[in-house]
């Protein structure tokens, strides 16, 4: 049994035992003073069981879970950013190509050259951003 399974099982056992004992005592057909005395004994037993729980083990288990969640969030963020960067890069390329097409349609060589320069720069910047995100991943 692994350390994690042991910690989780022990806690569930203690809680289950406490609930079962409490319900058993409360629903037993006995006088109030007897019920209170038995309930006190059961709670004393519960406190003794709780004292046996290894706090360091529980802390280690909790810490490991928190770190696992943090790593998943970091990975999720990187994946999302990369996906968004690719989508935005494609959208920018499309818009820049539309600009070039419009310049060609209007027959303005100066605008065509400027639009083509914009398109090339958009492609270059998009590739660099995606490459950087991939290497940071």
C-alpha cells in the first residue's frame, strides 16, 4: 500500500468509525445517562485515533496534490497560449494577404510593395512567436 493510499484510507476509516459509533450510540434503546457515557467513550476513542494520524504524511500528500495541480495549470496555460498564437498568426497572415490583394486590385505599385512588406513581416513575427512558445514549452 502506497503512502498516499494509507493516508487517505486511514482518514476515511476514522471518520467512518466515528460516524458509525455515534449513530449506534444515539439510536440504541438506553437511558440518557448511559448513552452520554458511551458517547463520551466513543469520542475519547476517536480522539485517540486522530492522534495516531501522521500529520507529516497528510501534509506531504496535500503538498504533492497542490504541486500536481500547479504543474497542470502551467502546462494548460502554455498549450492555450501556443494555440491562440497560431490562430492569431493565421488571422494576421490572412488580413495582410487581403491588404496585398487590395493593393494589386487597385493597381498601386507603391501600396502593393508596402502591403507585401507587411505580409512578410507578419509571417516572420508569427513564426518567431510560435517558435519561442514551442521552445519555452
